[in-house]
């Protein structure tokens, strides 16, 4: 379930603010992955998380996914 943290009546501003928060999520995810001691059989999941982290850390905020897409990616991993 996607929750909206920003006013949806201002869609452009809401997406811009969300993409800033996505960058912060990328920083958190990067730190978690650096400290992860995932077993070898989890390497596909780790690689998927690294790909997601890289997408969230794009220098262009417009290239970053929104949280709805991030949630879909995480749900697909079945963590």
C-alpha cells in the first residue's frame, strides 16, 4: 500500500519532494548493503538491491523512481 506523504493536489511538487526523499533512501540502502552479511544463495537479491540503490541515487532527480515503484521492486524480491 502506497502512502502519500506530500500533498497530492500539487502533483509536480509532491513528486519533486518524493524524489529528494528517494535519494535519502538510497543513502540508507547503500549503508545497509555495505554492512550486509548476506549468504551466497542471496546474491541475486543483493544484486537487485544494489541495482535499486543505484537507481535511487541518480544525480538527476527526475531519473529516480518514486516510492510506489520502489515498493513494487521490493515486493517482487519477496524479502
